[in-house]
C-alpha cells in the first residue's frame, strides 16, 4: 500500500509540482476540488496545446510522405514477364512502379520504371480516384488547421482579445485535424478492403503491367498513414478538449458557500 501511495505522490509531483508539494518540499495531499483546480490550471497553461501542435505537425508531415510513397499495394504477378523481371509491382496513390531489365536499360541492368497518373486518368476505378481527392482534401485541412492553431496560440501567449479569440481558433483547428485523421483512416480501410478482395487496376498497355496477378499485400506506406492518422486525430482532440474544458470548468465551493 505504501508503494502505491508513493507512486501516486510522484505522479502528482510531475503533474502539479508546486500544487502538491509545500514550500519546504513536504507532501501536500490534495482534496478532490483541489485536484480538479490543479488539472484546470495544467490544461489552461498551454502544455496540452503545445503537445497537440507537435502531434498534428508530425502527423501532417507523415501524411504527405505516405501520399508520395509508391507502395500502398504490392502486387505479385502470376509469373515473371519479360518486361517486369522482378515479378512485383508497387502501386501508389499517384504512380505505379516496377523493375525491368529491358525497358530503358540497354546494359541489361535492373532499372526502376514508374508511370504516373492523376484523378483525371479514366482507367482508374472510381474508388481509387475518390481516394486521391480525399488525400488532397486532407492536405488542405492540415494547412487550414495549422493556420487557425497558430492564430490561437499567438492570442493565447500574448493574451490579446477576448476568450473567444483563443477558444474558437483552437476549436476550428482541432476540428479540421480530427476530420483529416478520420479521412485518412477511411483511405487506409479502403486500401485494406481492396487488397483483401484482391482487386486489380487495368492499366494501359503502354504501362506494360499485366491485368492478372497472383496475390497482393499491404505496402510500407500504410503503417505510416495509420500513424499519421492517429497523430492528427489525437492532436485535434486535444484542441477540441481545450474548447470543452473552458466551457466546463469546475469551481470548488468555499466554506462560506457551504
């Protein structure tokens, strides 16, 4: 029991420091209203918002990186063709790549061949083009969310304007990042579904990619996208919680009120 109490005291020390410890370094036990007040002070001190800013920034950067990667799906062909020497094709959001010892490689050395496409490519399935649009929307949401959060943090640090000048930009920025995280998770789930169903994309003949494949698997870009979605979602929730926190502050009753 003593060990559990010491652990709880250490937790309180790192979380509330001067609130838990007295002037001479002795322990000070917090009542429930005091703990609520200390938590309120911690949440409004800007620590949670700095953490949310870091999470959303890292998450947005990882999202852009995952969007540019080519290995969202890895196709294993039924047999190795004369063009695709490795028997594997990497399908990304904006391009498809494979290794060949014939195309553009007169020295018979393996070279990476990539073909790009866009949302206007008619050979892409409808759900694939929707995913491309969603990725572009995520990028825009990240930029807009960052703008509102920077404005809110500026007002918070300079203490300029009314409370709404801090609350509203935090709330809007957090909402944008929560939406971005959810949209990215939708793309990830869609990709898992397509791989599970072994769905194919009929590329043009100029791509030299056969329409028949043996199996396909998830590429390395998907775990990166999952991490990005979680970071943006958590960071956005932190900013939304800041708005909710200011509207639901708990004020302990004084002895006179009792």
